[in-house]
C-alpha cells in the first residue's frame, strides 16, 4: 500500500478531538477478533495510510507509536474505515503474533461474570521476551 | 441478566477519563461485526450490567442514552469485557435491527480506498422511520 497517493480527503473527513486525537479500533481482518483500541493523531493516520503499517499516537509517551517497533508484533493495514460521525476509526489489520503488551492475542481478556472480572485468555508469549523489562507497549 | 448482583468490583477496575467516561466498542456477539463505538459513564455501565440492555452516555446530550429507547434498535448485552489497561470496554451484544443512526447495520460504512472514502454499505432502514425528524441517535 506504500505509494504516492495523497490521503488528504480521508484526513479531512476525520474529526480529531481537542487533543488532536481519534480513537482507533484494531480488528483482525479475517477472524473478526477485536484486538485493541488505541489513539491516532493526524500524523499517525497519514503514516499508516502511506506505509500500510499501523502507527498510533502514544498518549503516555507523547509521540508516534509504530506498533511492533520494539516488540516485533506489527500490524499490517488491510483497510481503514471511518464511522458515521467521523470520530472513530476501525482498522482492519493482520496482526503478527500478539496485540497485547501482556503477551495475549488481544487486550480484552477480562470478562464480567457474576459481578467479577474473570480472565478468559492466557499469554501466548512471555511479556519479558517481548520488551525486556521496563517497557509497557510497543 | 437482571438480578441483585453487585457490580462494584467491575466498576472499580474501570479507569474513567477526566470527564468520567470510558470508550465502549459494541461488537455483534455471533458474527464479530464491529457495530459502533460510544461512551459510557459509571452509571451507564452499572445500568447495563444490571439490566442486560446496553446504556451509553451521550456526550452531545449530556445524559444517559439507552440504546434503542427512541429508535427501537436495542442492544442486548451478551458479555462485557475490559481491556488490559482498564480504559476501554468491549461489549458483546445482540443488535436488534441496525446500530447506526443512518439506518445502516454498523457505523463503519466508509472505507479508505485509493485516497478517498467509499461507502461500502447502504441503509437497511430509512432513518426518518427510525426517529422521525430532528433526532440523531437513539
């Protein structure tokens, strides 16, 4: 998907919030799994569309977050969709390995059952193997 | 799911933002379709868990938004999941009719293709039939 296409009409249709961010849902394109939700700014949307590799904006680190840059668990973009109000993005992706920094396939591994949260998935990869120590996301 | 279960441990695990809100993704439980993204406050999460009918918080109207209350297009809760950081909710639902105020099944009907947004789904229901005139969501 890397080419010289201008993505200005797409960027213009997105309503970024007061912080210049828009929530982005990542969904595995073929299975429908909802992998994670993160935030994008204008620059990260433009980069994602230009390169075909998903790039978010890390609110905690205050900078672009090229998913998988440190962990190797990249997301290839299959399609970017925008909702009716233009204020939420749905990314259809191909997730390499795991999406979650805990080593689980997706981030939504806690389910409310009988008034408590129950873990419904186990790590597939040791998080220390993903990042070494001291990192949270990547 | 309506019973006397206390949901305090679940509510305590959710990180609400500075406005007291948390983003909630609604996914059709059996097909995996991502239907919409909206916001919940503490009260709407508690009501949703207590009643089994999804209730959001409308930022534009500044009040609880019982999905389908005016449109009839209700969402029954199948399971509520929380992500690793506790700041995003995934609602597995059974969507009656359509999720989108435009009359489409889901809100993500615009896809980025070759630098432009293309509509990839058509309304299944006339929006005027959902709300009459003057309403946007419901």
